[in-house]
């Protein structure tokens, strides 16, 4: 696993190196512009922040934490995550590595559930978290610190209801009260563990989730973390099979799809010394087929394992026990599917960026070559001509320059319209309208404490979001069409080599909103109970919905701002270049007219410049080719294994 991740990281680093070489060279060759700079910086930032997330989802007592220990932490010679009978993971826990921070556990207090903020909102508020350092040199001490994720406390029912953790209309809730009528709740809402594990260093993020109750009440899991995980392992127990609560988690929060694996854990409970190995295997296969049937899967999509025996086998280096645990089959399926799928997504994005990059730079080089060729043609045509012909050519270039300057006045008018349309774009999708929409929903929720009223407020909210995105999309189309006209005009009238402006679409953000809305309706769309507890739960979900929508619109605003900054950049770059060329052409002819420069010397100089530009073009293609080679490079070990 570490090797596979290292190969993925090496592939990614190879792309970064090739891209930085390209960036450095185009800057030295004065071939860069705002669009190029922005594209390269954003691409490098995405590569630097590239993560692969794996979520482990199960009801409690399915051996989920033990499975994480067996797959990722066996090298430490003991359990790192707490694992025991009953519920051990009480709050959602993310394991990752950030080299800018010391090894630690950051814990978000459960009391934050009373506020109108999601877990994501608190990530940018360091003061909200309790930080516990991890002593990497003391495994026992570190194990004790890790136990914090399972800490609980008892609170009155009213307090639990305020946090959305007690539903008085649930008939099963009263039996959870202790002798004093108190409710046991997690001490923490979320845990972030910064741990320098080799896989985490390579960009892996592990999400350890609590059981059904927490998944249903912590919207961050339902709306964000689980749907966005690159792989989800759904863990069942061989000794219980598929329970009603397991089916509920599968149908409501996971479902079949790419990167979804089902693990049938605790097969060691089926090992029996009174039966042969073949008989035990038949029984495991029968249970495997039954699970697959209930979840509407193929049996090969269900992986029987014994996480506990696998952990013991790895620690004691018992190869026979490890093979019997069947963990290696699951590990191979997970990483052979996860890494190539993630790589293909990144590769596609990079290929699109490279195509846009090389097209922009080649356009600039070709424009320079065209300018040199034109000037060479003019100069060579002056051989053997008298002063009057040269003077006529000077006047012609001067007229061309004045016509070009007149076109620039038209461009200024376009800029004014561009500014107005940009303002209208932000009126539809700016962060102010996002904030006002969220405030409006919260006011409507406060006025209507009934479930149907709250649900209607959220439904109207999604309709307004779609309308705002549609209005914003129409403005981007209008801007693109206007700039397209301007690009074509300068191409036709002045011979500039210009590709049409790069397109912009809000489709990915529209799809994200649709996904958020679908999860919301899956949770509340068919419910009809007019209960206070359901209203409180819906309000908690809306906090996370609002956070996701804010994040979605913030990204859309950033992309729109970047697009608006660069949509004129290629045109402006070639305008500057064309103006310089006209000025230089006029100056060259003037000097020849005044007999201060030799015509043949000037021709030699331009031919030399043409050779340099041809060399630049070749180098540009070579550097772009290097990026393409890096993007399309394969994992040698993975390919060999395949």
C-alpha cells in the first residue's frame, strides 16, 4: 500500500516538476500572461492539495476501528484506534497529515451543535478546538490520547434535544436514559487526528464514522464527508448478517456505486474446530452470497475478512493466519481501485489544462513569428527601391497604426460593457446574496415551528439558488459572446492569431447543488411527522446545507473572478505585441529611410530573430510534451502486477 501511494505521489511530483519547468521557461521567454500565470498557479495548488479519502461506515460493534487498525496501523505493534466490545467511536474522526502542524488530536466540543455552524465552518476557527499533542515515541501514551474519541458524558434530556441528539418521538429513546433520566452523548462533535503515518503523508485521509445514530444526526457526514469520499467501506458482521439498521445505512447513506466496497467482518466467528476448512469456507461463501443478495450486489463485491485476526497476524508475522483472515484480498481491491480511479480524474483535469496552456503560449509565439515574417517581407521588398518607395511604405504603416489605434477605442467601449455585465454577474451569485438567502430561510424557520413550514422554506431556498445560478450563467454567456465578437474583429481586421475566449460554465456547481438537494430530500422529503424533534434535526441539517452552499458559491465566485481576469488577457497580450511590432516596423523603415541603418544588416537581424523564435517554439513544444509524458506516465509496479 505504501509503495502504491508512493508511486502515485511520485507520478504527481513528476507532473509538478514538468509544470514548474514550463512555468519558469515561459516567464524567462516573456511568453506568460495573466491567464497562463493563473492556470499554472491553480493547477499546482490542486496538485499540492490532492487527497484520497477513504470512509469506513458501519453500525457499532461491527469491528470498524479494528479493520482500520489492521489495514493501516499494524506496523505499530498494537492497536492505535480504540477497539473493544460495544461502541468505541463516538464522534466522526478524520485521520490525516499536515506537515505544518505538530502531531495532535483536535477535538470539537459537542456544545457547538447548538450554534448555526457546521463542522466545516469550524475548521477555520482554531480557537474552537481542544488540541491534545501526540507523543510519537510512546505508543501506550498515544493510545490513551486516542481514547478521547470514545469519551462521553451524561446530560439532561433538554440539553440533548438542543443539540439534536434526543428525539422524544422515537419510541426507542426512553430506554437509553440512565437511572437519573440523563442521556449519554459524545463529549466531542468531531475529531481531527494529525498523524505522520506513511500513507497519510502521501495524501490519504481516513474517515472513521460512528454508527447509524450519529450518521443520522451529524449532517456533515450525510451531506459532505461520506458522499465526497473516494472510497467507502461498509462493514457488516458475519455473526449478525445484514440487520435492519445496516440496510438503513446502506440505502440512505451509501448505496452501490464506484468506490463502494462491502466488508463482511468477523468471519473468525464462523471458524469451527469441529468442521473442516472446506465446510467453513462453504459457510462463509453462503453468508457472502446472502449479504450480496440483500444489498443487490454481486458476491465478488462483498469481502469476507477477519480484521482482528489480520491485526494479530501482521503484528506476530503469522503468514498463515494473515492468509486465512483474507484481508489482503480486500486491501488489493481497495487500492487497485482507489488509486487508478483517482489518478484518472486528476489526469483528465491536467490534460485539459495543458491543452489550454500550450495553445495560449503557441498563439503568442506564432504572433511574434508572423510579425517577424511580415517585417522581413517588407524589408526584402525594399531592396533596390528608391527613397520615395520607402517613404510610401512609412506612410502605409502609419495609416495601419492609426487604424489599429481606432480599434482600441472600440475596445474601451467593450470594457465598459464588460464591467457592467461583471457587476450584474456578481449580483446573481455574489456572497452577499448567498448570506441574505440563508438568513431568510432561518427567519422563515423561526416563524414556522412546524415541520411542513420548515420544509417549504428549504424547498424555496433551493429554487432561489437554481434561479440565481441560471441568471449568473446567462451573464457569463453574454460576456463570452461579447468577447468572442471582439476577438473575431481583431483577428479579421488586424490579422491577430486569436483563439476564441476560454469558455466558462457553472454546470459543476449546479450539479453540486442538485446533489446536496437530493441528499436533503432523501432525508426529509417523504417525512410527514410534525414533531419538534424533526424540526430541530432539519435545522441542524440546514446549517450544513448552508455551509455547503456557501462553499459551493465561494468556489464559483473564485472561478468566475479568475475567468473575468483572464478572458481579456490573450487579446490584451497580442494587442500589446501588435502595437510594439507596428512601432518597431515604423522605426526600422524610418532608420533605413534616413540611411542610419543598413538594409541588409536589418534583414540579417530579423532572420536571426526568426530563428530564435523557431527555437522557442520547439522548446515550448518540448516542455509541453514533457508535461504530457508526465501526465500519461504509468505506475510500473501496478502495471506489472496487472
